[in-house]
C-alpha cells in the first residue's frame, strides 16, 4: 500500500493559517481512505506567482530544481498561494509511486499548487469556505491513475467525474467536483456522468467527504504501489 507525503509551502509569506487549514483538510481526507497521508510544514518560499497556472507551475518547478528539493515517489510538493489571478490549483506529475511521471529531471512524484483566493469565488457554494476542499481536490489528483498514467489538471481524463452533488437535501459538493458544478457560477459545466449519475447544476455548499467512487479509485490506485 502506498502513502502520500504532502509537503506544504506558503508562497511569499502568506498567512500561516493556510497551511493549518490544508493540514486539517488532509487529515479529513486520510480518515476516509485506506492509505496514510503525512503532512509537512515546509514554511514560506519567495516565488514569482506568474499570470496563469502554467507560469505558476513553471516557476514552482524551477524553484524546486534551483533549491535542490527532492521530489521522490509518494511526494506531493504543494505550494499554497493566495492570488486572485490564478485558478483553484493545478498539478504536474500526479500519480505517485513507481509509475509516476517525471516531474523534475529523473524525479517522480508531484509538484502543484492550491489557491486560498478561491474563497472569493465561492458564491455558488453558499459562501462556504472552499479552500480546504480545494486542497483535498488537488491532492486527490495525485492519488489516482489510469493504466499507470497520471491524470492531472488541465487534462484530467475522467477523474473529475468521481465526485458528486449529494442530492440529499443539502446538495453539497464533494471535493473532486468542487469546480465543475454550480454552473455558471464556477464557469465549468458539470461532467456528463459520474458514479451517482449526472449531478445537479447548482449546489448549496461544499463537503470534505469523498464519494464512494472517489474512495474506491484512490484506494485501488494506492494499493497498486
């Protein structure tokens, strides 16, 4: 059984609370799956955010390489940013373990970011705090593969369809579909289908809970390493 080692970095000395919230969210994630999720507070780093997610990932990879940070299998090096100019988050690498894509040089593992500024774009989720589920969403990408190939934003294959809108009266949104529901508020139409059928297009709030199909996908992937 594989595990995740999630290294959390704050961009440009933003508030420590974002690391604390990320650690709490990942503890919620760990309580739902069959593998361990270890978190490490790596402090603040000085980095150029860039104007879009591609530049952000380019700059983050360059920072990692320049500073001799090892990106090993099972590692997720997640930069916590707070910038309205970026989307919710993105990854490179994705799947951990022996089948992971190379991130930097011959390293395996994941480099990515999650954006605390998502809290300013969450009206379609009842103005609830969306940053913690966003962290689960991004790290969740790193725990799922298809045929050994990581599925990472912006080419996620079908893994965004492993969430669901829970039509149980609260219509809360699971982390893996957080940014793919609530159309037009999020700017993303929901996927055509998922394990619970096509979700509703509007939602009342957010949830930290993974759906059954999300947990199965993660557990199956991690157990293969």
